[in-house]
C-alpha cells in the first residue's frame, strides 16, 4: 500500500510534463522549423558557402539523392553515378553504387538485406573492438598516468564506453549530408538509455539510487540538452558553441573531482563500512575490487597459460588464438554461435592491436606478438586514416607510405626482439598501451564511417530522414552493448552502479561527440556548422529527451530515491509512446500546420 501513492504521483508528474513538453515543442518547432517536406523561406535558404558556413542540406532540391526512387528504374544507376549529392567521399565501400548499380532492379530487396546483415556485423565489430581492445588500453593508460579513479572514470573510461557513439557522431558531422544522423543518434541514444535501460534496471532489481551522483549527472545532462536545443533553434553551431560543449564537459569533470573530494573529506577519508550497501558509483572509485575483478574476467580468454619452456613460435601461435577450448566446452550454444562470428574480428584485432593489462603479472607481455604489433599497428593506422587516402600516397611518386611504415616498423621490431626476453616485459611496455589505443581508435573510426554510409544508403532507399535513422538504428546499435552490460551488472547486485552509468556515460557522448565533431569540421575552414533540423521530428526528439530527464529529476526524489518496478514500467511506456510519435511524424501522419 505504501508504493501506490508513489506510482500515482509518478503518473501525474509524467502527464503534466508531457503537456508542457508538447506545448513548448510546438512553439519551438514553429519558430525554428518549417515542417517535414515544406520549402524553406528565402532568407533561411541553406547551402550558401559565401559566408563560410557549411550547410547541412544540399543546395538544390532537384539534385537531392533521394530523388533516385522517383526516376525510372533503368536510370537509377546513371542518376547515382552522375549526381554529386550521391557521392560518398569517405569509407572503403560505395554502398549506393552497390545497391543501385551492381544488383539488378528486381534484386533490390536482396541488396538491402545484405547491407542490413553487414550493418549488424559492423556493430559487432564496434562492440568487440571497444570492449576487448580500446577500453583495456585506456585503463592501462590511466593507471600508468596514476590518475585518480574518479577522474579516470569520467574521462578515459567514459571515452572507452562511449567510443562507438562519439566516433559515429564525429564521422556524421564530417559530412553535411549526414549531420542529422549525429543529432538523431545522440538524442535517440539519450532517450533510449535514460528510459529503456534505466527502466530495465529498476525492473530487474529495485534499489535505492545514490542521490548526489544522480542529481549531479541529471543537472549536467539537462544543461547539455538545453545547449543543444539552443543550437538547433539558431540553426548553427559556431566555434563558441563547440567550445561551450567541451567547456561544459571539463566543468563536469572538475565538479566530479571536487564533489568526490568533499565527500571523502566529510567522511574523514574512511572507506565505507562493510555491508553498507552497493557502491555509489564505479567511476568514483568506490567499487575498485569489483571493477578489477570484472576487468580480469574479461581477459581470461586472452590469458593463455604459457609454460616457461614454450618456444617463441608457440608463444606467438597461442597469443593470436582467439578461442579458449576450455571455455568453449562449458559455454552455452548461444555463446558458441556468437563466438563463431567474433573470432575473425578478434583474430585481426589480436594481430594489429596490442593490449596492456596492468592486472596481470606480466602485463600481457607477449614478446613475438608485441614485436609484430610494431609492424602491423602503424600499418593499420596509415591504411585506415581517411579511408586509406594517406596510405596510398607515394613519396616522390615512387615509394608508398605503407611501405615506409613496414620498413621502419620491422627495424624497430628487430631492435625490441633482440633486447627483450619472453618471460619479462621491458620497462617501456606501457608505451604499447598508447599504440594499442591509437590503433583501436582508428579501427573504430573506420567501422563507424562504414556504419554511417550504410545508414545514409538506407535513407536513400527507403526515403527516410537521417534523424529517424539516427534515433533508431544507429542509437540502438551503439547502445545495445551498454544495455546488456548495465542489466547484467544490475542482476549481479550492482544496480546503483548500472543506474549511474546510464546518466554519466551519455553526458560524455553528447558533449564530446557534438563539440569535437563540430570543432574538427571547422578545421576545414568553415566558420560554423549550419544545422537544418528535419522539421518537427527533431523538436520532438529534443523535447522527449528533456522530458525524460525532467521526469526522472522530479520523480526520483519524490520517491525518496527508492526506485521500484512502477518507475521502470513508466519509463518503458514513455519510450514506446515517444517512438510511436516519432515514427508517425516521420511518415507525416503527424504534421505541424502553420498559419
């Protein structure tokens, strides 16, 4: 009986905030948008480069790549090849030409299906690379730099967890035609994580949320949403705006450090007594034992028991083997099925990305493999940077850059091999963490570029806006790993840690994703990145995210920070309502009529 009034208050708060959001969203949309498919007024016409501002829309509606579906099917390939708006300036594969030129018209569904399967595999590559190679090297770097756990949690570890989202946003902002993907993905992932994931945690295990970290993260995230809402209203992100995103994130890190220091000073720098409950937040360093145990378990698969008498060849073959036969025998059929698809990715990553693990006695030192990394890692960096544009460049038109990288890497590998031993890592072994960080980051960036290009192809084929593709496919794909990890963490008895990650991680994704993406785009000589919101849909997306944050900000303290299944059900119903409204808006069932 004690929970019923709380749930009633939650529903009343949700209904009131929804009414306010709808009224505010309508006014904002009428002020800053002209509806889906409606023409822009002359004074807001986009695409002019004379003022140094890059447009987020093609200059001429007649050459929009979406028009390919309105042409005769026999002219599709010619339209794709000759239309400048259909050209893909980045990436290794041209998916538009593959769908419309390689496959016959009758096999268009087959081509789209193959792209969809490849998209799923790309998401798998992103997850494996970030979890097994990118995050461990960031953790090793923070350990070698002797950073405090709270600082490392909101910087390096947040970067590791949000790498797919951040790199996808940076890649999307690099092309004006796909800027809507970045906006939709960051907002869509925010709504998804703060409703579906947070609600799922409350359903899995009711708990008492840590009040200070929650209020702090909710306030900063609402500030980030308000900043983005302002940029959308003015339809541009200037240099000052991009720096505001990064400055707000630096202020957030500073606030986390100060709050943690004050909290520990008030406790007299004493540890929490045993049995006092779950840790407040992993990134604040209050659950170091559990974090280190999880960290060690992740690398159990890559810790072969190497006897001292093993030869160099045996060490190399064992180190590049991604399959642990003992684990294979005791795991479920689902794990084996997924492992079959992961093994090619893990094998390539093991060959090209060094991993330093400070928790191991030998720090994951594999002498022959690490020497091989000195050749393969620089080669990967050159061939993946700008989709291989620099790797194919020839010095004086004779000697290729990739050949120089192999030559220098082989010389350095020979020196390291002759001056080290199999059993003992060298003193400079920590430098391999920086090399692994760079190689894995460029791998993730290359894969994210392919993801963005495929989603743009889907937008052309199905005539969908970039925003709806971002808030659905891209947001779901980048958030699926966080969803499983947070729910698993909640089932293992750490719901407070998982709930804090829902709000803390996406702050980094939005502030750094938008700020860094726009800042890098401005290095091309543009004074600002001009935004063209996809009509009412973007305002619904921004309003839904702000509403979900405001709902949690009010309802969680109203429940005395005790979250139960009623709170989780309300969040899940809210996401279903938001997704329904967004899709109805995209298909023009819901329109904005202006006088």
